[in-house]
């Protein structure tokens, strides 16, 4: 089975300072891969390279499907557009006729539990969780084979974060897209991912990977807690997960 996304030998630098070096990673169709690592290790930079927003200085990116969606830390909605028009943006950009957009917008809105009346509201009229749901629906709208999530739930309270994680898990299982989910939260990674890949703290390659027991969406709280406790207490793979190097932060 061909990979949905392949990153090979990725390297990047800002103002002569190396941020990433020697990063190689694949994500398979229908697979959710959590990319974990401490703050400042270059995870978001790698996500932007994977999305094609940023060109790497070295290495190459292979996206056979040709398209990907992206969900950022901030929803990045157009403030002058309704939720429906924000969701429809990728459809409009790809040339989908206006008469066909509304049905697709309504379908993905239902998928992320937005109500019909929410679609006519502007971002300022939506709660933080509803704005993030709108951003996820926008990423789903034109059915991309790959969706990238750049720590999208960091600013949400724990209960809302959990609902958003379940939403991503359910959407990935239904739509069968491949997903690269950036996070520094091991509990989040253990809840949503088939596979957890860990970046080296200085962005020079990957430290390793592991697969939590069971499948995303089927792990209960006890299983997630047990995995996280064991990983943080005894696995060298996660020894630097909570480190912070402020000098490397953009």
C-alpha cells in the first residue's frame, strides 16, 4: 500500500539556525500518526512543510493524492464570512459550482456536530469550540486524502479538548483520511493515534515510535492512563517530551 504522505530527509533552517535535519516519516492511508516532541523541537515547522506551506531546504515531500487539509492552533476563520462560507472556501477554490457547495457544507457540518443554525453565524458569534469545529469542517470539505493538525486543541479546556479529540477520531474512521497530528501531550497522542512518532528534542531526526495498545476510539480512560504512566516513567523514548528550549521557539 502506497503511503499517503512521505517526508524524506527533511531539513530546514531559519536565519542560518538549523531547525530540522534528517526527518523522514510516512503516513499511510487511513492512519492517524501523532508527532510528539517537546516545545521548540520543530514540530510545527515540519507540519507546514508537510502541508506545502513551507519549502524545505533539504529533502522532499511526496503527497500522491495532491491535496491536503490543515487545522491550525488558531481556527484562522475569515471574520467577514459565515461559518458556511468558511467551510465552503476550499470548495470554491477548487472550482466546485455554488449549487453543489451547500450540500457538502451541510454534510461536513453534521459530521462535526454543527447545527444548521450555526452555519449562518459569523466567527465572532461562535464559541471557541464551535470555531474549531468549523475549522475542522473546512479541512474536511473537499475530501482531502491527508489532513494535518498542528496542535489544534492546545487552548481548549480539558472537557472540550476531549470532545474535539473524539471528533477527529470519528471523522478519520468515517472518511478514512490519513492524518498527521502534532502534539506535545502524550495523553492526547495516546487517545487519537494508531502510531506515535517522537521527534528528537533538537529537531535532528526522529527518536523512535510506538503503537499504543488497541485502536483509536476504543481505548478507555484506564488504558490511556496506564500507557501514559508507563511511557513517561520507564520509556527512554519519552524522556524529553516535557522539555522546553525557549531559544528554539519561533
